[in-house]
């Protein structure tokens, strides 16, 4: 019997995200990526609404970087 649960499947042709040094990301882009990675995997973060202390620290570091 099939369930009603659907799962996202990556159908893009792009390569997976790697470190900034190998993809050409700027430090600001790399820091934002670190923030997203943390926020999406942290059980204490409510993405977009609440941040844990670690996420807040990453966010402040991101804000402090030059454009």
C-alpha cells in the first residue's frame, strides 16, 4: 500500500554545494550558507522566526562582513 507521504527529490543538474574555497563563494556567501545549514538542521532553531545561540552568533558574524 502506498502512503500519502511525498518526498522532495533533487532533479537539478547543479553540483552539490561545497566549501567556499572550491566554489568561489565570497566569505559573506559562505557564512550565510553556514547559517542556513545550521538553521535547517538545528532542533532549537525555528527557521526564520527563532534562532539558537549558535545561529545568532553565525548571523552576527555574517552581518559584520563587508558586502
